[in-house]
């Protein structure tokens, strides 16, 4: 099967409070985006990798070495939301490289992805009709807050998972799912690719991920990501 990786990297990273978008902030000596890009580009089971950046991105060219450029293509088609960036990427990757059976969508803000986790996902979904995602069972006790910020209820954590990426779906299915979500005006309610698939009534498979694959959202997350990358 032909598999493409797609890294949406067109965000502005407002929550980090930094001057440069967070995907370009250094973690363990390299821009965050560089880690995931290299991991996919070096993976023998990934045919090609695509990065979606915003039209005016001034950092990506510096990062894409001639060697990396043979295995990865930059698409300057970032949208207003992550989902728009992913959808635009799906459209443009086919125009650039033809058909794919599968696409693995991975956030640039998860630098700790490694080849073993990619293999785990590929192996778990090889014969799957739908696809799935890396995720971790929730370990915290979950509280639902009242309007006043008091704990109103404890949400049972049994059966709850925290979604990670990559999220891997059949190309045509993901494209249809995101397109339908947009047409129904529900794209804003979607924070990952799996939720668009769920809206079609399909059930993505949960594949156990890893703490090292954390998403860097706040400044202190970068230190933890560095710890895993150096270990
Ligand atoms: O901000 P957040 O961590 O949710 O972003 C997840 C991923 O989506 C990041 O890699 C970010 O660069 C990307 N993104 C995008 N286009 C947007 C917003 C976010 O590609 N408009």
C-alpha cells in the first residue's frame, strides 16, 4: 500500500506566547517540525511526506535540506483552521504525487514521534477498513466544572483515551469526511481527523501511543519533549 504522511504546520502557536510559530521553536537542538519531518522522511514504509505551511511562511525553506527535499514536499496552502490546512493538503498532495491508499496526519507540535510508534500504527491498521489513531488511556481523575469553576461532577475515566497523532485513514475516506464536515458547517467543532470520521458514523481504531509523543502546547511541555528526545 502507498502511504503519505501529512504534517499540518500552518498554526501560529498563540498559546505558547512566543514570537515565532511553535512548530519552529527549537526542541533538542532542532525546530520541532524538523523532528517529525525527519522521522517520516526516514521511514521506509512512508512513500512521501507533505508539510502544509501558510503562504507567507518564512522559515520552512531553511529547514528543508536538499536531502530532505527528496522525501518531503512543502505545500503552501495553510488554512484558517487545522482542519482546513489538512483538507487543502489532501487536495494538493494528490495533485503533486498521485494516489495514495493511506494518509497519516501528524501534528508538527509532536516532536517525540519515532519509527517504532509509526510501525505500531501501521501494523495495527494494515487490514482495517477505516483507520485509526495513536492514543493513551486517561490516567487523571476528570472533573466537569460548574460556571463558577467548582467541581460539579466526576467523569468516569474508564474507556476514555487522550488522542495523539499520527491519525491514519484511507485517503478517500478522510477527504470525504473533512469535506462533509465543512459542508455541514461542523468543521469548527473538529479538533482532530478522527472526529470527522466519527461524524460519518465510522469508528476509528484506538492504538496505544506513548507519553514521549506528547503535544507541545505550553512552554514547559518543550522541556519534557526534550527529555524524551535526549533519552
Ligand atoms: O494549535 P494546535 O496545537 O492545535 O495545532 C495542531 C497542529 O495544526 C499544529 O501542527 C499546527 O501548526 C497545525 N495548524 C495548521 N493550520 C492552522 C492551525 C493549526 O496547520 N490554521
